[in-house]
């Protein structure tokens, strides 16, 4: 890899009514899901620029760059409105407009099809593209992303090996973070735990947007029995103290130190919440471990009663507390909530199963709940 540049530049206020002001408005509307308005604005910008003489919007000019941005944003919003034919026509236009990034626009419709679930077909198409342009590092990264979606470890590893020496000055920190994240996932699949953690550190150093997945990485390490590495990660300052205590308690329990585990779980229960991140689900789980299931139910039910969408951990805590009290129907109802995700069913992990398997004394109840957990 070579040096990299940041994707962030110093903001300047656009002149009202200018192309830049219109594009700024369109970007904000796109982020807020107001795609019909985006289509109107970007079509207006495109029409105005295309009416100008070609010499004023020649490649490399500011107007040409605005035209590329408006076309790309129009395509994205058209796609999200369900007008796939229009979006694909615009991406085809971008192949001609933005010839320095032709491969990017050739990849775009393929990546969208992959997002719609056509992963194996998309993988074949991406593979064809990288064979045609083997020096395109972003192409290899896209191939790696698709391979990861279907757990094709051989293709993932090969694509990352090809991508690494090709990533350089044109890539942003976010691009490099994406590379390290995928290599982290590869190492996790290969059970190369130390390498996986090192690549995770690189990921969050390059792009703070990934920090929110810290807890998930800790849970992956716990599921693998890599407790020392999990404890190391829990020292990361981006993980709040109550979350650290909860998992430190979990590890202490696994290692037979029940006294320390109970001490730490009590600290979780007693902590005063001062930020917007709700600890109710985690507190309810800690109460279950302390065999205070009635308190766990009361706390979790109170929180659930005021929420439109119940967080996964809160639904899981409710399920555990109900199961510990012998109420299978309520436990299953909450596990259904916990596993239902926008993109389909996402089973609970081995760490969650350890909670249920350890704390529920009735084997029949446990057997009836196993289907909600990924134990493969």
C-alpha cells in the first residue's frame, strides 16, 4: 500500500442559488430519504449544465464535476425510488462522463444487485470485471466484499491479496478501513485471532464510523473462547465502562470467578445513565445473572413500553427473564423480536446461548428456544 488521503476537506459555504448550493441541498435530502425531491433538483442541475456550450463543461472543469455529481446522486435516488431502469441508464451515462472512473460506474449496478440478494451472479460479474481490469484495486475490494457476503473464503483471500498492493494515493482513509475490515473478517474465519484484532485496530483508527461495531468484535472473540484478546479490546476507550464491566463479568464467570463476576454485574446494575445510550437491556441481562429476574422483567418491560422499536439486547433480556420464570410463550415472542432484522432473520450468537443455557434450569424450555440461536 502507498500513502492515502483523507476524504474530508475544509467546508466552505456555497453561494445561495449556485450549483454547489443546489447539490448541497440534494445531498442532505438524499441522506434523509427524500429521494423524489433529490431527483427534481439533480435533474434541474443536469439540464441547466447540459444546455451550456461543451467548452464550458469540458472534462476537468468545475461544471463537468458538478454534472458528474448530479448524475450520480440522481441515479442513487432513482434506484432507491425503485426506478432501476433509470438508475442503470444514468450509471451507463457516467461511464462516458467520468472516464477516469469507468470501472466504478460499471461496478455500481452489479453492487446494487448484490445488495438485492443476487450475490452469486454479482460475484461472477465482478470477477469478469477484475479480469478485464486487473490493476483496479477498488474492483478487487468490491469482489472481496461480495465474496464475504456468501462466505467464499478462498475468493475473499485471493481478492484481498490482489487489492493490497494496488491501493494507493487515490484511496481515502475510508477505503483503507474497508480493506482492513474485510481482512479482519478473513482472519476471524481462519481463526487467526491476533491478526484479526490487529486489523480491527487499523480499521477503527482509519475510520471512526466502525467504532460502533467494537462490541460485536468482542462478542465474536468471546464465542471463540479468546478471552484474553476480548479483555484487551475491552480496554479500548471507545467502549463505555458499564459495557466493559458486563463482559469482564461474563469472562470472570466463564473462568470460575463467581465473586468477581457478581461484583461487576452489580456495578452494571447500579450505574447511573447519563448519556443517550440506553443500558437498560444490559442491566436487565446483569440482573438475570444475579438471579433477580423479577427486577429484570420490571426494568425491561418499563423501557419496552415507551419504545417503538425494541433493541435486540432488550428483547433478548426479556426473553431470558421470561424463560427463567417458565413463560415459554413470552420468551419465544421476544426472541422473535430479537432475531427479526430489516434484512431478514439474524439468529442470536453463541454468547447469548451461553446465557440461556446456563441460567434456564428447565431442559425442555431450553430445547424449545434453540432454534433462535446460531450454534453452527
